[in-house]
C-alpha cells in the first residue's frame, strides 16, 4: 500500500474502485446490528432495532434480510464477514456540505457574509480548473468515507467542471451522492457569476448527463436568495418543473444580517421562505440548509410543502450563526437531517456533528436522546433527502452501505464504554466521544471500501 505522491490518496484506493459484480453472490455479516425503522422520538424507542447477535445477508449489494443469528440461517455458499461483538450501523448521511470548501475549512475570525467574501469565494474560484476540481473531489470523498459518511448532498461551485469532477469521482466509487452546480448571478465576484439563461442551460446539461446515472442524483442549487436575481430563481423553479425527481438545495435563514439583507432585496415578500415559495422552490425534495431564524408560520409552511431542512450545528457555532430550533421542526413534523456544512462547519465527522447538535439543544433546555441523534445521522438524513427507500437502515431491499464501529478506538472511549451497561448508554458514548477513529470499516453496496484508516489499522 503506497501513498500516491501529491494526491493524498492511497494507491489501493484507485485499484479497488467499483467494478460491477458479474454473478449473484451472497455475503453474510455477523455483528451487533443497530438501525432505525422509523423516528424514535422522545416518547417512543420502538423504531430503533438493536440485535446483539445479528446476521445481515446481502445479495449483489442489496440487503436481503437482517435478523438474529437464530432466525437468519447463513446459506452454505455465502461468504462471511465476522464482526461478532462489534457494532454495525448504516452509513452516515450528510445532508449539506460544500466539497470545494474543504481546503479552507476552519477559517479564522468572521461571520457568514464576511466569511463568504474573504475565504469562500476565493477558494471556489479555483474550481474552474478541471484538474484542481478532480483532485479536490477525490480527496473530499475519501475523507467522507474515512469518517463513515456514505451519502451526502453536496454543493459544487458555479463551474460545471466542478460538478463533472465530483460526479466522476463519486461514480467511480459507486457512491449514492447528490450534487449540483451553484447558480449565482449577482452579489459575488465577477469571475463567479453566471446568468439566468446560462445557469439554466448548464444545469440542464448536467441533469441530462448525471441525474439517476448509477447512484447519483442532481440538485438544482441556487446558492441563496442574495446571490440570485428573481429571474434566476424563476429559472431554478423551471428546472424543477421540467425535471421531476431532481432535488433543490440552497441556504435559508442562517444568519441575522443575511435575513436583513434578503428583506431589503425582496421588500415586497413577506419573509425569507416566501422568496423561495414565490418561485416554486419549496416542495418535496427541497433541502434548506440552516433554517435558524424562522417564524412559527414559516415552519408551518415548510411542513405544508413537505420540504426538508439540514441542521448544521458545527457550522452554526463556528461562524456564530445561531441555535437551531429542533423542537419547532419536530412540532411541525418537518423532516430534518444533519449537515457538516464544510467549510463553515469545522468537521467532516457526523459523530462530531451529533455531539454539537446535542449541545445546541442543551442550550435551549431540550434533550436530544441518543436514539433520536442516531436517527438524524442515518435514516432521518435519508428521509430528509427522500432517499429512504434506498438507504438509511437495514430493511430488506435497501442498499448495503454500512459501518463497522470500533467502540475501543481510543483509550478514553474504551474506558467509558466499559462502564456503560445498556446499549443506549454505549451508543451515547460513541456519539459524544467518537470521531473518525471509531470508523473501523466503511462498506459500500456490500463491499468493503479500503479507506486509509482501515488499511493502516
Ligand atoms: N450561504 C450562502 N453561501 C453559503 C456557504 O457557502 N456556506 C454557508 N454556510 N452559508 C452560505
Ligand atoms: Zn452551506
């Protein structure tokens, strides 16, 4: 196993890229299995399943069945991975992240609007270059897999090259990923601007090329209301109307100054959400990142439209945006996923995101249970992306993206979990104290993906 000089990649990563299976093959995974079948909210834990002596059977990358060792016989011809005593969980789902911003993650000293000007736009300008974009996408995806994230909804940049590079790399790894080209025709540097018509054409070409190719999906991606004219937002709505099944991905109500700016740019519109509503952008398969500064009425309308929000606590704390109101989301039954929001978020790991999500609720006198936190990082994220028929749990027929968790990954975690009696308490320890070191293996469609960490172990 060698590092390829200057790429940050292991040679084996390239050699092990996806090759479709030629014949039917059954694989059995023996482990302690943990997954959600629904939302185990504060009042019910019925929707979370823990099978200490579990067996999962996988055929051609798809889960055939999942149960106890007693009730799930392993066929004679099956190959077996024995993780007895280890926890196996569905891959994490990151519902909002910017791959071009990984290179400027953890930038010092600013809040949203200045942060965009000073750090983000210069970093994104480099993605007009195909080679730069390919290198960044490859590094980003390997980081995701090392951290146990197997599906993500991802911003590209305004350059179609950035999206082509991302999808090429995701397809080569056989990943379920959603991405889109940023639409942005005002209030940004000249070299990052497109036009309403140009963004419509380029987005359509990318949809035609990539949407539903293998495991990939396209998201129409206006950056946020301040960087799109009304004409461009209208084009975004047209793309959604003309391409059923395509997603919408944008930001909303993240920062107080941003909200004031939107009110001044759209003076005749009653609130931030209404800007998106008037162009038909609020619907099922629409993902609004942050959604912090919202009225009760806006929550009600989000629910009415069946739209989703991405809670990004690492980002909200790092650039000082505010505290997400999970209780309102739950009250109105708006689907919520978790997002790293790299590079405003300062971490790739969904475990770190869960940790901060817990603290954000604590600050509001609300307690995020271990079960609900786990749900948000797995099936909840899949539901928020409307991908829950495909991923997010171990129900039969779903794609076998899963993680082997090492509860002994660090001396502290090993010591803490040793004193925990119930699986819920052990889960909480992993969620609070864990990071990429806990992700012993990442499996994609029933195949072990050799991340750097799993090889060097
Ligand atoms: N709002 C508009 N663009 C961005 C971005 O790149 N990151 C975050 N966190 N918020 C935004
Ligand atoms: Zn973002």
